[in-house]
C-alpha cells in the first residue's frame, strides 16, 4: 500500500484510504469483487479497480480526474 500512497502523494492526487481491518463493510465489498489482498485501488471516475501498484492505471486515473476538473471550470 505504501507504494501506491507515495505515488499518489507525489502527484498531488486526491485519494481516500479505507482500513478494511476497521471497516467490515469495506472488507466485504472487496471480497464481493473477488479481492483477497490489499491494496485495491478504485478509480471513482470510471469505476475501474485493480489490485496493487500499477503506475500506468494510476496515471490514467489522475489524468482523467484532471480532465474532468478542467472541464468543470
């Protein structure tokens, strides 16, 4: 998880962490999607999600979020 978090912070990306050890509903959502390990990254703009550190997908999600923010200006 630290690699994902550090990568997002270096790019000033907005993100939210859900602690599945403290949030049984969040844990169940991950299980329902078939995940058995952390971290799971959710792109709230597209609904895409994946397991682990994937810079290509993270960069695409950040770019899409920036494009949406620019369109709202």
